[in-house]
C-alpha cells in the first residue's frame, strides 16, 4: 500500500503543471567537431570555387590585386582553351587512366586475396616490400625510364604510360584491398568451397560483391592518381601521347596574362575527376571506412 501511494505521489509530482523537464543536452564536443568539419570542408572546396570564378573573368580582371568579386563575366578563357584542340590530350589521359586502373584491379585483387584470406608465408615481408617501392621518388627513376623508352622505341607512346601508371598504383591498391578483404567472413568462403566453386568463381561471385565499396574506392583513387600524374607524362611523351596535365602547362607563358585561361583549362581538366568523385561519393566513403574499423 505504501509503495502504491509513493508511486502515485511521484506520478502526480511529475505531472504537475509548470514543472520543467530536464531535456537531454547535446554534447558540446559534437557541435564543435561538426563546425570544424564544415570549416575544413569549405577550405578544401574554396580553391575549386575560386578557380571556377576566375575562369569566367577576362585576363585584366583576373589579374587585379585585390581581386574584384563583382567583375563582369567572360568566356574568353574557355574559348582559348577549346580553340587549342584539347581533345587528343584528354583522350590520352582517359585511355591511360582507365586502362591502368583496370589492370591494377585485375592484378591487385588476387594478390590481396592471397595476402589476406589465403595468407602466404611471410606475407608481412611482402607487404613491406610493396610499400618500400613507394619510397623511391619518381624523379630518381626518370633517366633509366627515359633511356629504356628511347632504346625500345616507346617514347611518346600512351601504352608505356599505362604500364608505368599500373606499376605506380599497384602497391597502394594491394595495401587497400588487403585491408578490405581481411574483413570477408571465412564462413562464406567455406560455404562456396562446399558448393564446389573454384577460385575464380569464388573471387567473382562471393568475394567481389562483399568488398565492392572497397574496390570502387581503390579504382577511384588509382584513376585520380593516373589522371593527375605529370612528371612521367612530361618527360616520356610528346605531341602524340601528351596527356591533359602536359597540355595544361602550355597555357603558362613568360609574357602576357594567363590566369583566366589557366583557371578555365584547369577546371575543364579536373571536371572528370570531380564528376567521378561525386558519383562514387557514397562508395568511396564506405570503402575507405571498411578497413578502418576492426
């Protein structure tokens, strides 16, 4: 009886009019982190926005200091860019980037499978060796690569760039895919073996769908690295196999104004990467977070 009376009194006191309820407060740390994330995101996006804004200005207006935000818009930079016939360099970059990305995935996926799900002996030494290949600066290998290309007649050849881009992106692709494949449940592989699936079928129909976000993230990163590469393309190519970054350097001159033209050309050249990044944004975030949480 006393328990019932106490419960009734507590209910009445809670239901009393004018009583203020203590609402759960949001942690201030989360708000600070959200504001910081927005600030960092704006800092990364602002150069792209500024480049786009300058690309729609005339050369005198683009070169003013301080810049004029309300200057009249102009398409002079884009007319100059498209008048220079940028399609062959863009096609060369697209060919080398896509082919090298496909080759990287075809080679790195089985290698990562062997190093994660079916680990070989001393697999950590193999991973370290792959990582050590990224420690050599590309400029240190430019002369041997140039002499090799000249001797074999592969100078100014887009397929040489494709092979070099493949070898350049292979270590990071194996490292990323290895962390993704390490999270595949072993029970799925055992079930596939019981059903009689061979290795190729297991990789294609069992493992690949599970780690597809990781594969998409690796493909996008390899594509971006290949598309933006300049040093190898600048040294090993000429007018036939020149890529978009090499073509972009032609707008920088020692005389006259070129800022609006460079911004217009830079925005057009970076547009495929921006489109690919936005299109695969969810897959990229999901893929990059797959191997981060254990």
